[in-house]
């Protein structure tokens, strides 16, 4: 049986769709009954719990042979911090996995995760990797660049930004490079690495077939959506000065029927740094070539070429 933590998130929902076609035996960890009902409607088991609460995991994993750990956050709040979710949550899940004799664990990390990183998101992702690796459970760790597809947070943020006003603001130069990977291709990597089994402990760094700047990604999204608006670049220092007032700005925008995506200092920093690897990484690791970003956009944004 496969046990999934994070099954109702963006990647998790797509995994469940794929596993439903495979008729796999799956149990999902969910935090509330509404999500549990949705999981059960797909034909899977659901158990309530939270990886940040070790007690809630006792017995939840019983009978599982493979653990799929997808839980992660991109911004902190009063209840969930990078430390509590990525580090302590992973430790709780791994400890419970060890106690029941799990045979394999999959962990979704991130390209750029590094113990020495000045960014808490990337540092805690690397700390979680270390916990998984040191568990003595056979492991597979994915470190992808930007994953895009129906329901992904990044593209949704970009759409909201594009729709929010008469111009499209870009923090900084917009020259940082990313390697967008379509969720369908990520799933094929997952299928090859986990469902069909790759022996040995493996850590994969990979991304899509193109290294695109933020500006290029924005242009391709606007092209596919057939939206033409001026793009203005705002100095990063000015954007940071406005952060204390963003709550009020978002409230006013909401009252006017517009939605401005949330932004934090760490998110701004991550948007300003490259997040790329070998453009041929998926072919080398998994033997196929993923589709290009604009082709993916045309599929999941449901806009004809």
C-alpha cells in the first residue's frame, strides 16, 4: 500500500488521478473531514492527521510499504513555519515510518535546497532531505525546478498579477531563470522512479527542457491568454519597502473585485535567483524529453494554439 502525505495539494491531486488509473491501494493523510470525503470519493482510504503532530500519525501508516511525502509550504504563517512543516514534520513522518518497517520513502524536495542556503525555505528542505537520507529506509528524492499544470500556485499567481490592473508589475529585473516542468512529465518521472521501481537510493535534480527568465515566462503566459498589457519593472528595494502595506493594498483590491497574490520578502528573493539545472536532465535520468512550457500552457490553460 502507498501512504501519501500531502495528497490534496497541487502535485498530490495529480498523483491521485494517476494512481486511480493504476488501481493502486492508497491511503492519504488529510487534515479535515471535507478533504477525507473527497479522497474517499476517488476510491482511496483517508485518515485524519497532520505531520506536524506526531501523535496523530500513530497507527495511520500501518500496513504501508511506500511513503510519499509531498507536504511543503512556500510561505509561513502563525500556525505553519518552514521549521515545523519541513523539518519537524518530516522527522515525525520518518520516525513513524521506521517504527512500522516501511520499505521505501519518496520525498519531494526542491531544486536549490541546500543546508547552507540563506533562505529558510531552501535550508529547511535540505534539512528534511538529510532526515530522509539518514533514516536507513530506501529513498527516492525529487528536486525539481518549477512544476506547472492545472491548479499550480505559480501560474495562478501570475494570472492574478496579470489580471489585477492596467499594467503588469515585475519585481526587479525579471532576468532570473527557471526551468518550468509540466506536471504530466513530472508524473511520468514519478511513475518510472517509484511505481515501476528504481533500485537503490536516488536523488534526482531535474527540470523542463528550457531555461526561461521570469520575463519570458510572463510573456508566454500573456501570449497564451491573449492578453496585451504594458509590463513595468519595479526596483526590488521599492517592492520591499511596500511589503508592510501589502495587506491593506490587497484588501482594497479585493473590494474592487481584483485579487493581488500575496508576497513575502523570501518569495521576492527566490524570484530573483536562478533555479535551473541541466536542460537534458530528464532525458538522462528517465529516458524521455518533456514538453516545452508554451505547449504545456496551451494544454492546461485550455487555450487553443
